[in-house]
């Protein structure tokens, strides 16, 4: 694989990871209401399935806290208290027998899955041949299942043609080349994003700012992006606007707009993608009451149903200076994904009065290795004259929050009359 293809695949992969919650397989698998749970953090202890308390809190929508050797899981007004080393828990004021005591290992608390799940109303199944645990529970708020609420929220959002968004996120990274830490690579990044979106006709204007890091490796910079139904435009620091082709075909955008304009179709697409959704504990922020939804994706289902999306994304990534075969990039991407450790989780706060998703919190973790079997040895292709690495490993942890506001306000597009009308080389 030539150096150009190597880095095109790298960019395409990071783009996909940022956009797609992902799945890391383990020996014991877990399904909740028919959907596969990403990164379930399970292990078997003498035929008893143990799960990290944090993972259980995610899949059940509960809150988890610990005070010394005492651990508490709270969900929808019910509190289960466990003590390290004790084979009995307390649910409210009632004792609950445990087949294994809660245990804390390497700062992670593990609890017996069947007993804890049953305490919170799940039906628990076990397939010994497949090493598969299944949890089933019908969950509603004000008569709505999580997907019912998503459908109503989607309809409320479609009724508003424009909205603004702002957010910030922190990224911790560790990048290794051929087994050696890249000391000159950025390790901590702080970023912010502001933008406005119009549904019909489609327009998106986003400014992304990168904060200067303490080590002085990265200067403060801002990148602007504007997109309509025909073109995408980018403005890099110190440069003028440049035009490029859309990252997806016009037919793809039209298909997605048609789906998003129909709440039932939108929810059906979410299920096909393997989206796992459950209720969290209702909350109040700045005097406003919110439903809370926890969400993640089963990347296996996503890959099955959205191969076309990957193909189009990589075709766009390869349309510049690196005229590579998109099929080769897809093959490399799939190879990388097979051995990657990925986890993506986000929480959506839906305003009970407007049903708009006002706040989105997210966390993404990634650990992947990319091999370059044919590193480019031509010094003329690299300003430093150094050979491209044969292997790059990236560890990545991102946390952030987005806020939605400015519902129905007029869309303000940037002035791009002097843009270059040819795609970026």
C-alpha cells in the first residue's frame, strides 16, 4: 500500500469513527431487547456472568455511584445497594441474594449480571453454545418506548427548518509509529464547534476551532465548512474558500432527507443500523425538564446495512491528489475494523415540553492498528525525507457536549462568491 493510500485510509477511518458508534467483540456477548451491546465488559466466574457496573448502568439507563466498598445502582426511583465481598444486596429495604459478591478489580466494579438485571425488571436468557446473554424488558415514559420518543422528537425537529448548534470536546491521543511513541504528535486537543443547519433546502455552515495545546505543538486555528445541495466549501486558516464535491452523492442526500422527513422511516433506519436505545433517569437542567436517552450502535449491523455509505465516503476521500481505488480502501478499512477496539456512547436530553433534543453528551474510545505493507521510501514525497511508518497505532479518547438552540432563526450563509470552483487537489 503506497503512502498516499495509507494516509487516505487513515483519514477515512478516523472520519467514520467520529461519526459512528462502534463495537468491540468479547468472549461473552450480550443482547438487550434483541440488540447487541457494544463493549459489554463481561466475564464468566464459575458459570456466573459478571458485568462492570458502569456497563450495566449504560444498558439499563441507571446511575452508578460508589462510596468506599459500597456500590449503588439507581434506576427510575429504585436503588440497589451492593457491598464488596458480600453475597447479599439490598433493593429498597428488601434483601437480594447474589450468586457472586460484587468485586472491584483495577478500579472497575463488577456485579453478577443475572441477579442485578432481574432486580431491575429484566428477563434474563442464556445461550451456552453461543456464550450469549439476553436481557428483555419493556420500558416506557409517559406511555412511550424509547423509539416512540425518538420518533416524536424527530417529528418535532423536522417541524423546525433551522437550528443552531454549539459544542466543545476534549481529545486525549497516543500515537505510536512502528512501536515507538510519536513524541511530536499531539497528545491533548481541545476543540469547539459552532454552526447552523437548514433542512430544506439543505444548508450547513460550521466553524470548528482547535485550541492551542500547552506543549505548543498545535497553534490555535479555525476551519470553516459550508455545504448546500450541490457543493461543499472549505476555508482553512490563512486561505480562501475552496470548493469540492459533496462527500456523498446527491441521490444519497435525497434518500436521507426523505427518511428523516418521515419519523417512522427514521426510527426504522436507526433500528437497521443497530442503534441501541434505553431510558436514563429523567433530569432537570436550567429549570427545564428532560427525558434522557442513552444510545450506542452495533457496528456489525451498521456495516451490513450501510456499505454504500462507506464506499461513497472513501470515493470522496480518494478524489483529490490520491487517485486510489476505493475498493482497496474499503478492504483496508474492513481489515482495520476487524482488529480494532472501539466504543462509542452518547446521552440525549429531550425537552419534555418541546420534544427537541437540546443537549447531547458523548464519549468515544478507540484503539486501532494500521499496517502499511509497502511504505514509500522516496524522500521526495516527505518534507522530512523520512520513510513512512510500516505500522501506526492510535489510542483515542474523546468527551464532549453539543447544545441545540436558535430554533427557526433565519439561516446565515457565508459569502463564498470568490470560491475556487474546482475540487481541492
